[in-house]
C-alpha cells in the first residue's frame, strides 16, 4: 500500500509540473504583449530552402507560391532540395526561376539535405537562410516581415507564425488547434516572459553563415529543428517570434499519419532529453543560461494529449473509487480533478477565439481516439530515432 501511495504521489507531482508549466506560459501569453518592430526596407538577401523528399504532390505548387513574395526578387532565391522526386517533377521545377539541388542518400534526412545545399552554395551570396517544409505556403509579406526583425541587432533567429492550411477532417482540426496552442505557449508566452521562442521546423530564418556552421554538426535523423534549437540556445542566440508573419502548413488528416508523426516527435523528445537535460542544468548553474535550460527542460514534459488523457482518466477513476468505497484515494480525487481543471483552463486560454466554432467543438470527440493512438505510440518507439519517418502530404489543400 505504501509503495502504491509513493507511485501515485510521484505521478501526481510529475503531472503537476507538466500542467503548471503549460499554464504559466499560457497565462503569460494573454497578459503580456510582444515587442513591436519597425518596418525596415528590404536589404537582406535570403536563401529560401525547401527540402522535398518524395513530395511530388505538393512541391510544384509550393515552389510556385514561394516566388510570389512582396520582397524584391533579386534579394531572395527559392532553392528546392530534391530527394527522390520523379523526373517529371524535376523537369517542371527546373523550368521555374528557382534553384534545384538534387540529392540522394541511403538514409534520407532533412539535415543531410540542408547540409548538401549549404555546401554547394556560395555563403557570401546570402545574409539569411529561411527553411520551409515542402507543403508550406508563405503569405506574400512573410519574408518582408522576417527581414524587419532578423536584421535587428541581437536577434540571431526568427520563427514565423505557422497556421493550418487545411481543416477538412476532425484530426486536421485537432492538429490545427494543437499548433496554435504551441504557438501561444512556446512562442508568444515565452517571449512575453523574456525567453526565446521555440522553433517549429519550418517558417524559421537564421543568419546564413551561423546556420551553415551549426548545421554542419547536426546529424539528426528526426527532429533536426530540436537539435538546432538546443545548440542555438546553448550559444545564447536569441530566437524571436514574428507573430504577424504567417505561413500555411498542411495538418495531418487521419489517425495513421497522426500516429507516425507523433512517434517521430516523441522519439526525438526522449533522445534530446537524454542528450541535453543535464547540459542545460549545468549551463543554468554555471552560466545563468535560462533559455538553454528551459529548452532542455521541455523535453521532460509529457506530450499534451497524453497529459490530458492521463489526468482526466485518473480524476474520474479516483472520484468513482471514493464514491463507491467511501475511501479517500491518495492524493485524493479533489487534487486530481483540480489538476485536470487547471490544465483545461490553460489550454482554453491558449486557443484563439476564432477556433471556438460548432464544427471545431465537434472535433473534440476525437480526443479519446487521439489519446489511445498516443498510448500505442509509446509501445512503438524502439528504433524510431534511427530511421527517417516521413510525413506524407496529400496536396488536397492547395491554395
């Protein structure tokens, strides 16, 4: 009995840390404002990298749309890094006013593709490197807004505001809501409290020469952006969030793709927790580097769907147990229910008002299924960080 109580107490403390971490930054994101940057005339030259692995369905449209920027054309190049594309797709890409770099690997990763491209290009041609996913569509003013921020002294990297391109299924809606919660907590909320914004993996820009240097040591199979993020923050490079610079991103449409994507994410999270947590703690103690420690600490936190499911189920089970037996379960249903409600409040605060529609609320019915999918993922993590897990894009949400 004592052993069970200790296990429940440890579980409660861990889940409480996860819940209140999210609530803190969610609450901060509503109370505080972000720094405003003045418009700066276009001056920086951008290399817009679009790594594309078997993305024949979407890359032609994405490359075409990337050329439609409200930014001087001589100040940015669109560079498609073509890995395993069909010959017909390659020929059409080469007919566009873009650069095409063909790559081939025994085991493909985004980090490898980017490094090949960086090594082939003249680093003196560009001031900034902008990384997109093959399905991303930038709003016309995206590069112009990033330029106005990254050109400010002291800003080493910027993250744009990634939003859903499609909300055509319940899973796509849940994915879109999750993205906005992350934007609010890990980007807006963090910047309000003075910490660096989190990176997402696309819609992010860096000083070119530094990016090339740090990517040369990036051998990530999955989660290359997380390894990049840890190294930036370890070097005390400040990452800014440009909330009004929008980029569209395709959301997963079904449970199978959701599972594969989350499997890759959780595997990467565990990998970087082992690699960086104690480094981050050491840098906090010896160098006062809160940004680096905060990022390393995030890898300790439970994925949100799992956290929501576990706290919710435990709250219900403990309440039923106490009602039926009359025995107060340890730590007690009151504490479990309170923890669940705090988490729900934090998530509700983080969701943009425009998402509270009847259609979107119906998608909440898929949360139990998403929770079960995430539980199953935990039993499929072995080897997930040793091979590239590709998230396919349908191209059904072209703009």
